[in-house]
C-alpha cells in the first residue's frame, strides 16, 4: 500500500450570509470566487474533486442532484469524486472528513468542499414546515418539534437547574461573539454590536432565550480547498494547516434515543471529541482556538464542557470569566460564529474551517497569538449527531 | 380562474388548501403505505404500543420492522406506559409550525425506572398555557388528525389518520 499522504486546508471564502436575493447556485459561485481570492492563482482546472453539502436544496430550491449543477456553474471537471452530502448543520464539516480520507489515500489531490443553503424560498413561512422534515418527521416532528428554539430552551432550563447556569452567563457568549463578528463584513449580522444590557433586555424567543441567544437561519455558501501537502505547497506560500484528526458520532434520530441522563449532558459530543483528539494525537489542553456550534448560547457553553475545555457543569462561569475572548483560555468562534456570521446549515462547517485556517496561518481578523492547533465542531439535527475536526500547523507524526 | 384569483389561503394558491406530501406534518399511516401500521391502529383503540424483539427481548421506540439491537425480524407488539412525568416544559407562541395552533406546548417526559421508554419529547394538549408545571404527571391521549389522499394502484383513497400526545392527569 502506498504511504499515507497528509491532507491540508489551503484556504477558502464565503458568500455574503443573510436573507439573500440570490439562488443557491448564485451563492455557490460567490463562495468559489471568494475562495479563489483567498488562494490567488486557483483555477477550476486545478480541482479534481467536488463535495457539495446542502440540506435544503430540493425543498427550497429545485436542485436535488446538486453536484452536477455546481460542476457546470463553476466550470469543474472532477475525476476523483463528485457528490452531494447531507448531514444538515454538519454538512461541510462532514465533507472535510470525507475529503481528508480521499486525499490521504491518494484517491484525490485537490477537492473543493462547498456548502450552501437557500432557505427563504419560495415564501419565508415555509421554512417552518421544512423544519418538520429535517427532524424525525413521523415522531418528534409530529409532536410539533419544528424550529429548534423550544428544544434548546429545554436544554438551557435543565442546565440552569442542574448546574446553576444563568442568563447573564449565556449573554456573555452572545456579547463575545458579537465583539468578534461585528468585523465580519460577509456575516449575517456583520457591522452590528451588542451590549450585555441589550442582550439581557431583548425580546423573549423561548424562555430563557432572548433574541440574541439564538442564531439566525441564513442563506449563504462557503467554499474551501482541501489538498495533498505536495499540491498545497505548489498552490500557496502560506504555512500549511494540516487536517490532524476527526470524529463523528451519532446515537439517535428522535428524542426517545437521547443518550444523556438529562438534556444538559451531551455524552455523544464527548465521544466525538475524544475520537478526534485521539486521531489528532492531542488533548483539549493543546487546542489554541475553537469554532464550536453556537446555534444557541447554551450550546457553546455545553460544547466547551463536553469538548474538555472546562469541567462538566462549569461552562457558565467559564464563559463569564472571559475564557472565550482573545487572550482567554480558549478563544471561541472568533469570526462571530453561527450567532453573528450566520447559519446556512450546510455552509457552516466550511465557514468554521476557513477561520481556523486563517488563525493557524496567523492572518485572522481577531488573531489568537501563535495559534498552532484549532478545532471545529458542528451538531446536527435535534442535537443527534456531533462532528469534530482538529487542525494543526504540523501533521500527526 | 376566478378561484385562483380570489382564493384567500396562505401558500401556493393553486393547491387550494391541500399541500404536497413533503409539507405534510403527519405520517403515512395506512396499511398500504407502511409496515408499522398496527401502531396507528392501536392508537385508534387508545393503546400506546411499540415493537419488542422475540429473540433478544429489546423493546424499541419508535416501533420498527427489525430489532435495532440484533436485526431480528421476529417482533411482537407490546404496550408502553401511558403516564409520564414532566421534567421540562416549553411553550411556543410565535414560530410554531403551521397546523400547530399556539400555544404549542412541548415537554421533556420521563416514564420512570424500569420502563422500556426512558424519555420522550411530547406535545401537551387539552391544557392552557402555564397550567402544567415541571414535576406534574401527564397521560397519553390519541386524537384524529387531518386525512390525506393516497394513490393505491389506480385509485385515490382517503387515508384517515390519528396521532397521540399527552394531557394533564385530572387531580
């Protein structure tokens, strides 16, 4: 067997995220151009593989077999892989795992991983119907579980009751992420700011969540290049960012299969994280910067716990201590995360990968000093599956 | 085309109030459309049931065609507990899926030690907002939901449907 190669992320870019007057394929093209701006000289002919991650293409855009549509619009002619991938909110993060395996095995050399969603079509209210189909339609959805806030509100209440987490501590997450994300011009809420007072006095979405505890549902696309170390060196002079380890763990599709003692424990994330750390040859202490799935403020708090950045139950005081800010123990969601940059489901994982790539290359907008190891995480469904990728400036030796 | 012009309904006008299946919010319950139809027949009889594996004894929920533990097809129908305790509750006024009139009340339910169903997200009905509190007991209830047309060979038949939720136990 041929010797295993190393896979790296070369760079990437996103379209403008938000409520967009554009089709899903329009936005994929915008993301591809942003990716090429980040990797000067990148041409369609350099790319031998394509993975497009999307969930809503088909329901909100008539684009079910999405990969050939992207091939045509981007002028690609893939020879190694050409697929659509759907794991809802973890779509393009899952695609990174697939791309890593294909590059390391020598099957592919240069893969474009792109994620995209167009949700607000044809009418805005219809997204609430579609949400019934992305959960377990015949069971939890038929109970009325559609948009996520009510479910995550129950998670927050249980975490508050069991561990004493407060609304103020949750507000620290949204304020920190706004401090980061206000400088992201392509973010859904780029340019906006948030104070603690505004966060705590916002209108209630689902008790205990105010408006700023919840991420928006966004239209948008992102694109990154995953390549072999050899090809990456030819494409860029920047430091290489290696894909060191991955983990993906799913336990159920509907509530009866929830693996925790209560909703405040996410043991399936712990397993995904430990798997990724083991494959990366690292521990949580080694990670310098993280992009975790902050669909709600409570999510980021629980993720910091289950990923081992603080003790279980101490996520609230941890975020309030400034640990997730620049200079803190684990700067998190340094581009604004889902809360501010926005959340076009399939596009979010690649958006996180772009930020970690920039951090480890020393060129992020909110740079973590000497960042050597980074982590991305997505949850998907009703917190049914967890996807973790660990990056580093050196490959696993 | 006068109906088209005057129809005062939300959504795609020419569907005249009915919706394509991908936007339907209830399961395809008819015997012709799925293999776990006894679950729905049992709902009509007021029973809350699921499948148990005759080979390994595992009780799955939702009911299945095979046992998820040992992949045996040798299954039987068993009854589930009909009373549960509310651990956490959430009441949605705005943003509930269409067809679920607000307040949409959902709860995280536990079924007690030794029961095959450990916990479940359940909708609460027959109660007002604020009426049910954490720690309260609720009970299973079944009810009719909108019927759905289905194509069986060359005929279109109406699929009558039921579903279930939980309601307060009257003290």
